[in-house]
């Protein structure tokens, strides 16, 4: 029997704290040889896109694939992402999950893990580019690992949307949220800068970054997208990616010709190595650090494992009879 879990079930079961712990542990498993990411593949034809990504974890005794179909019309129309999960020891399918919310939470959790190792732990001010669905998870995740946060500057192409976002999020968090009208000031005073946009051109000037800042860039998840400029890459002292193989194919921020001239791929480190202590984290208070997130199917799988376990314990979900 496999468990069918709808997106509402996933949202009810998965907490950000559980997600951060699961992402961090599965990254350690990578360095132990007990987990491997299955890199995302994209198929496209006449505006139709299908994405597939997954992972294998002998540590969790599961493997799985997430499939996300999209259709580009006047706007992008995407159906709910679905993940199939299998038990390695038996070969049986154990779960079919709608993972829209899981993917949102996973993206936030990965940023939180990166910030735990790369941001200054006394960080007080974050500047957040984006006021949408992913931005919400970024706020929740960073609040979990940076308890000293006092203010978040929110910047959006729509000032009205930024103001509405701040009003809504102020009901959930103790720190101050401000819809900032001045991107330069917001960036120049930030201890952490998070970009959660769909931008194809840089959203700020890297010259505005002050020493000691950490940047989480999550929107540049294929080669044609770019949130950061060459100045940001040039000024960054230490670059970490969630997966080196994937970043070399999909990280638009690092693949732009002008930006790619500013760093050496041999100096870029995988987040799994940082978490496991094979590579360093932040080494100095004045260092500028950067985490480039493309999103890993293995991280989705780790969160799916948490959700399936909790669903079994609490009797949530629908059983699917399979031959």
C-alpha cells in the first residue's frame, strides 16, 4: 500500500524546523556516501516544460522522483508538483505526494542551512527581494537560524505588493517588516540579502553590499535567469552552491559571461561539504559570502520521508492499493 498525501496534508504535517533538520542531515549523508542527488532534467517543446528531479538515500531506505509540468502562455501555468517515493529494501512504492508546499518549505530550509554556516550569527537586518510565495518561506526559515533578526526590508517591483506582504507577515513574526522604497539603502545596511524573484536581470548593484554580508540567491535556477550582477560575484569572498553539477548547468548568476570571469569554479564549494566540515563556513566577520540555490530533488526526498513518517503516525492520507 502507498500513501496518497495532498498538498494540504503536507502543509499540516511539515514544520520549517523539521525541514531544516532533514535538509541538514541529508546533506551530511551525501558526504558519507549514503545519499545522492539525481540532477534535474528539463524537457521543453513549444512552451511546454516538464522538470524531473530526485534522489536516493540508503540512510533513509528510500528513493524518489519529483515531476513538475509547466505550460508557458501569457503567464506560466503549472500544475501541482508530484513526488513518487519508493522503499529501497522492498522496491515498493510507499508514497504519492503533492509537493507544492513541500518544495516551498524545502527552498526556505536550504537557505536556512546555508545561513547557519555562512551568515554572521549576530545578523540583525535582512533585505528581501521578492514579496511572493517563496519569500514567505525565506522569512520563516531565516528566522529559525538567525534569532537576532530585528528588521526585514522588503523590495518588490510592486510597492503595493510589498506593503501588503509586510502587513501580512507582521502578524507572524516579531521583527519589524518595512516595504523599502530605496533598494540601495536597504542593501547597504543589510547583514543578509535574500533574492527570491523570477528576474532575468540583476536586482541590485553589487557595489552596494557592505563587508560581512551574506547573500542567499534562490531565483536563478536556470541559465537564462539572473538576480546578481558581476560586481556581486567579484566582491564575494566565498561561494557555496547546493550542488556543483547542477550549478554548472543551471546557475544563471554564475554562468553569465561577465560574472563567470570573476571567479574560479575550483573555488566553489558544495553545501554538503560545508555542513559535513569538509569545507569551511564563514571564516571572518568582514567576509562576503554567497549561497546559490537551485534546489535539490534529494532535499525534497528527505522532506517527503519526514512527511510520510508523520502521516503514518497520525493516520493522515489515503491508502492506495497497488499490485
